[in-house]
């Protein structure tokens, strides 16, 4: 398996990103640069590759009488145009890497906090609840999603209440927005110092004609998570359950269940975790999450997610194991390091058919306070047969800088 290196030009562009002190500019400068080389091998298709540099530049104004403004633009520069399939440039015989050259307004929001209990934001913004399983702001592809919405939050001691009215999802790459009519309710309760409980009701109607209408849904659920320390050892757990049904513009009837659980133990810079995810499918559709992210779930190869669905029509069961370890480095170049390894075993939820396995691996190296160099591999191996996705291997070299 070859490991390809990102061009020196792209690496230098990210590593040499300028910094501006708070004394030189009122408010806060926001700078996020990611240079990435991606190579995809997929059975039955030609290999694809992409070298891109994504830059997000923004500014958070000083607060005046509880009000502030955040503005941010995003640019993606493409150094290998024409070497992959994308949603905007169809090359069906080539593997997909859905990054295109573009420039857009990533965020423009008015923030307000009249007192210690109430806060909110209005405009184009980022959203996220409960690890972004159902509501989030995907940022794996270079063009990060954003939401046009009004978000309100009330916080009183251990209780947090959120309401969001959402009218547009700004998808990437480029201008691929979906009109929405969505009401998002979320409640969180820090029951103890180590236990948090949340409940949610997401009423999502995709009103845009270009959106997959069977993804409009009503999702109601709850999550519990907690930690417990025993000296140098920490234990953590989380469990989520949700029920999803058709709503609004959905053109099919469905009533589906989602549940997941994870437990982990960490000690001396290392951690081990095991988890299980059950995504129900009824043979024609499965659990949808059109306002959320999929890449961090069900393996980095993104074999099963797509079109705002978590899995194929027969659903998915994912049994996974993870291991991570890291520490500091005292070299002249690298300030820290970490390794991550995950193993996924997949099967169809409705039929029980074996859907293969995947290994994910990352080596990350810290470059001072603001930069990181990472090498990542995702290798999905299917069992063969008509119901299984094609085998694929994805490799990335990523240099990121965030100020």
C-alpha cells in the first residue's frame, strides 16, 4: 500500500500561516488552514487523488451591550483538478473525493447574551448536539457545512435548554444548499459531577426539491454519559436511543429505532474503547441525519453513509474497538504525538448479512501550539456479493494550522 506525500507547496502554505495578536486588531482573528492529500483505491473504479488547501478566515467582534458579530469566509484551492469523481463533476468510472475549488461565506452570525442565563445567535452558523450524531456541522470534507438558523439557549445551574429554528442547510462542495423548515429542541442536565443526561426532539422537514424527501423526519431520543476516576484510571460510558418517523415532506412511511453504547478505560496517556451501534432499516429506508455528520461514525472510509443516511436500506450493525496512545515530544520540530487504531465489524441490521470489516489508523504529530501533521488510513474489506459495498482503501496526509 503506497503512502503519498502532500506537495511541499501546500505544506508550506499551511505551516507559514500568519498570526495576529489581539493587540493589533479589536476582537478576535479566526484562522483555520488545512492542506490535505487524499488517495482513494476502490474496486471496480480507477484510483482517485486530490491535493487541496482549505482556508477559513474570520473575525469575532468585541462584545457591546451583550451583542457581537462573527464573520468567516472559506476558500478551497484545488491542486489536482480532474483526478476524481465529485458531486459537481461526474466521472463515474473514477473513485469519489468530494472536494472542489470554491469560495463562500462560511459564517455570518449575530450573537447576543443579554444576561448569564440567556444567549443566542442569528444567521449562518455552526450547530452541534450530543456529539453531532443527529445535529452537527460536518467538517471532514474541505467545504464545511453550515446552518442558517436562529438558536436560543437558556442555562440555569445544571440545566441547559436549546431551541433552534432552521431554514437552510449550506452543503458542500460549493453552493448545494437545501431549504428546510426545522424545529430543534434539546435539553441537557448535569445530574451529578460525573453524569450528564440529555433529551431531544428534532422535527426536520427538507422542503427543497433537490433534497431527498424521504429524509425529512421526526427524531425523539435521549442520551446518558458519564465518567468515573479510580486514581490514575478513568472509566467512561455513553448510551443513546432514538425513535425516528416520517415527517413533513417525507414521501414514504417509516418508523425506525437507533441505539448505541460505548465504554472506555484510560490510563497514563492511553485508552481502550468498545462500542456497538444499531441503525434500523426496513428494506426501503434507514435512519437519516440530514443536519449532521457521518464521517466520524461507522468507519473513516464512509462506506455506508451518504445522501444524509447513516446506512443502506437494510440498516447497519457496527461492533467496534478502539485504542489510542500519545505523549509529549521534546524535539526541535515535534511537540507531541498520538496514535489511534480502530476495528469495525459490520452487518445488515434487518437481514443479519455480513457486510465486512474495516481498519482505521492515524499517526498525529504536534508542531508547536497551533499546527499538526497527521497520516491516516482507512481500509474497508467487504465479503463480496451483490449486497456488500466495494472494497476500498483511503489514505490521507494532513497538515493543519488553527489560530
